[in-house]
């Protein structure tokens, strides 16, 4: 018996029609069963095989056009050091024109210019009380919405080294617990920008304020980075909801209402103008990592596996590496079994019911430090790397032979792309399960190029600050990570 293969009988030997398979709870399917004779003896079996994977360091990823930006620095006990900064443009608001300075009888003057960055409770990784000096700089290099920007984007020499704003901030921001407990509370870092920039924006001409393109080219962009102030903390990363209406740049100004009779100040009015950060703005996340030997790369023998966003550690999965026993590969085994289905002399037929891939979170390591906030992600993704070096969910497609014939396609061979379902976390088992479609598994048997590599990552890697520690246990009676194949075998009487 294969030493890494567990077989559990799911069904007794029965004499029943094949149609029973379709309704089984275990999702026993018809793949490979269309050639089976009716009323034969059949059994169900369950193969479990350890799946060797490895931590891999992608070094960079495309990180523009993001919904969330990340700021801060953290020294993660299982992933090493990470620093994050971002660049963003701001836009003119809904109302064009030179703000609201139309009344020639009034005297207008600027009060302040403020950058607002919004986030919610627990939108952080690490120590929520770690203090950072958050600094805002004027980015001087033109940005183009049609250009691709990456997480390792070089910024030296592309921004004015004199900050235009600074604020000491933490994730919790020293607020009372009751504030954070308010329903739907959104917190803002309000960073006052300097008077020179406020005066510049306040005095933009009508031509600048009437054109989004002209405004963004004139104003440029803002580069936001930080320095950790406290030495007795691992630090933190903060996830900013950059497209929220509460994230913006706001100009506060006042005007003296002049009495037309006395020509003296009658009253002073206060007003503001909001410059939103919206999808028309270029928004770029930047990350640097120093894993400090805490992540073992390119080996299936790592003590644990680490899944990070932000171009950090991914988990590489290559199904070619799965063996049922030393020297017996998963697909060699199934090539033989499925080829028997078309052999008239064969005494058995085999059909795949379901193929699942499991990863298990190390909840002890993940949640062991109450002062280091690192929640378990509720979902992960299995990606492929495209020709541009970017991660993407495999684009599922299928065209059957019958459909191809209907469309007049000659010499067509049935074809599939990879497809993985679910990837959600089960709190009771501590595991993530991915279901591979039966058709995908069959095509992996026939087409080695579909077997990998794949990359286990968070969704939205360019905006995801949290990390996940996964167990690696190849020698246990219940190894993880593992691949599980449910199938049925039908024997002739």
C-alpha cells in the first residue's frame, strides 16, 4: 500500500445505477464514468497525499490603481521587517472655478490646507499604539494614469526633500475605547500642510481650477512616508481607505464681508473646499521587506509557511511535486488509472468525484501575541504568474468538442483552463480548502503545463498588510498541507 496514501471506504459494495453518483453529498461526479456499464460493483475511495510547497519571494508586484494605501513600518516576529509608503494625486472637486471668491466686495484669505487619511478600527497590523512620524512631501515627477507602477518604484530625487506636512500618529491614535466602539466610526489622520502650499492652492487661476488634468499636472502629487518613533515596539502598518470620501485634501479659508455703506468689515465667514482622492487619481503603494532569515525560502522543509501581501512571502504550489509514495507521482498514478477507462480489457473503471487542497493556519503562532494584532485572513487565492510577471486568478474557460463542432472549429481537442473554488477559512478546523474542478484535475493529468506553479496569496496583494503563518507537517499521520482526491472505482462482476 502506498505509504502516503490513505484509503477510506466511503460506500459499501453495492449494485446500483451510475446515476446515484450525481446526488451524493460527497459530490461524486460523472467525470470518467460516461463509459461505464450500468449495474456494476463499485466502491468509493479517498486518497490523501502530502503536498510539498515552499515560501517564495516575488520582490515586487504591480501596486497602482489601489483602493487602499499602506503606511508604516513593522518588525514581524515571523516575517521580518516591512516598510510601506505611498504616492497619491488629489483631484478638483465637483464645483469648478476659483473656489468661492466671486464677490468682489469681500476680502478672502486662506486659513489652512489639510490632508485627511481615513481608516477604520483594526485596519492595522502589529502594535496599535506604536507611534509614527507621518511625513508628507511634494512629489515632483509627473505621473500618468496609463503607466504601470510597481511596489519597488524608486522615488529618490522625485520629490522635494522638505516635508510640507507632518503628524505623529498611531493606529489607535490615543483615543478612548468608547470612540472606536461607535458604530461605523471612521477615524481620520488630519495632517496640516504648510502655509506656502496652502497659499499656492488658494491662488490657483481659473484655468487650473476648471480642468482636472491641468490641476493635477500643476499640483503634482503627495508622497507619504513615516518613521517609527518608539524603540520598544515592533511597530505597525496602517491600511488607509484612500478612496473613502473621508480621505481628501481640504482647503479652509475665510472672508470678511464688507458693508457696502460703511466700507468696513461687517462679519467674517468661514468656508472650505474639498479636493477628493478618487479613481481619476494615480495611487501607488510602495513596500520594502527584510525577512531577516525569519522566512525560509525555496525549500519544502521550512518550519512554517508565510503568506504576505505587499510583495512579501508567497507560497509556491507545484502539483508536479506531489507524490503518493517516493518515486510515484500523483499524475503518473492517475494517468494509469484514467487510461484504463478507455481500455476494453480493463476490469476496473475510475471516476473522479472531487479534488481538494488544504492548508492549515498555525493559530498558536498567528494569535499568540495579544499586543501584535494579526488577524487570520478569511480567504486566500491561488494565482498564476502571467507573462508580465503579475499575479492573477487563473482565467477559467472551457470549450467542449460539441460546442467547437457547432461553431465549425475543425480538428479541435477538448481544452480547459485551471479552476479553483472557495479558498475560504474554516474557523472550526483552522483550514483553508480549495476545490479543484474535476475537469481541471483531468486536464492536469493530460497536460503537464497546467500543473503549476501556482502561488498562494491574499486577495488584493497590493493592498493587504496582514500576514498568515501556515503549518508544515509532512510526517504526521494527518500531514499538512495536503491534497485529497475522492474517486469511485467500478469493477466487473
